[in-house]
């Protein structure tokens, strides 16, 4: 089912939408707007998934062992030394 809605576009947006229709990329201005909304929906869903994944990672890390600043520095230095050694430095 379709819902009719009035949408205001800037002159630049209208020009781009009309050009896309004229070039045959979309069948109508409505199709351009619909595609734009679909892209916004996809982007929003991906952002929400990213936030959920980051929250899960943070929660997982909170359950693990915390390092002191000294332990962290030692691990970083060891990692740098391993990489340097792998390059023969």
C-alpha cells in the first residue's frame, strides 16, 4: 500500500532527482525519494548493528582481566619488538 506525502526538496535536490529520472535511472521523482529513504533505512540499521556489536564487545571486555598501565605498556613494547624482529630490525 502506498501513502501519499508532500515532500519539500531544495533546488539542488530537485535538480538531481529530475536528472536521475531523465537519465532513466529511476521511473519517477517518487522512485528517487523512495530509494533515498531505503538507503537511509539501511544506513540506520547498519549503524544500530554496529552499536550493538560494540556494546557486546565492551561488555565482553569488561568481564575479562584488566591490565595495569605497566602491564599494558610491557605488552605494547613486546608487540613492537616482535614486529621489529619480524622485519629484521
